[in-house]
C-alpha cells in the first residue's frame, strides 16, 4: 500500500519569505502522480501543483514549485514570495498511474501560517 | 476547470437520522469520488461513484452506511445513514476526467460540514 508522510505539522513564516514544505512517499509503483493541495479555512481543496513521475523536470506554477526526487521518494513544495493568502493546510497526495478510477492517498497535512 | 457544487454546505443532525449530500458538476465527468475528512485529520476515500453501476467502496466503508447514487455524468449523492457523533466530518466530492477537467487529476467540491449531536 502507498503511504504519504508530511513530517512538518505546522510552519510559520513572514510575508514575502520563501518556505519549503516536505513530503515523502512510499510505493512500489513506477508510474504515478504526485500533487499538492491547499485547504484554506473555507475547507475547499484547491489543486496547487501536479507532477508526473515519469517527468524529470520539476513542475512549477507561478510562485509554487516542487523538488521531485524520485529515487529518494521525496516531493517538496517551495512557495516563493509568500503571501497572506497562502495561509492554509497543505496536503501532499499520491495517485497510481493506472487505468480507471484511482484514489488519492493523502499525507497528514502541514498547517502553514504566513505572518504580516 | 469544472465548477463543482455541494449541498448542503453544512448541517447539524440528530443521531439516528440520515443526511443526503449532493454533488453537482457543470460539465460531464467520467469519475466522481467521495472523501471523508474527520476533524483535524486528512482525507480518506469512501467510494468511487460509477455512472450506471454500483459504487466501489474502500475498506472500512459499506453501502448500507454510505449509499451512493450516480444517475448521470454530472451528479452524485452520498447518504450518511443512521448517523452517530463519530460521523461528524467534512464530506467532499471530487471529479476527474471530462471536457473541463484533466485526466489523472482530481478536482474537489467545496465540502459539506456535518455535525451529529
């Protein structure tokens, strides 16, 4: 079974700083996808970024980028120039790259607070 | 991307009663999923809602407790039956695969916060 581990329950940084959230996973699959989702107090789960395991290039979305280390099974999220609106729970998630409906397996989350 | 709505957004229910949660998408999607998020916890998949067939349940979840319907490609319901305080959670639907959504990526609705007294 796949597992996802987020070792930082909480983090706090000042606005405009850069912050990195850690995520490790365990799988025997060779084809899979990794995601970071953001859940603000409104509780809506918002997709932040997506990475295909077969792609060596790290995904980026504006201020958000990942450091994907496949051999180490590590998938960290870097938020640059952090903003107050980045305050939220961040969940790392894994999905098998198989045909048909595949579930997301989530880590326990990191509560990120951006301070003014 | 697709616009996903859920009704109700929140509810407070008495133990022993049932609540049906609706998930509506503004475009056709292949797959719909129902997740539970217990207080202070991460998300756990309850079941995959298949259009035209029975839902597929994860270990620990049963149809009698969480009956699911998927009558078409834009709508699904999850019922939480015979509720107890342990059912107090956020219930979220997600969708994957359609003209407005990428495959191999799930997009979530706003969630339903359920409190059982």
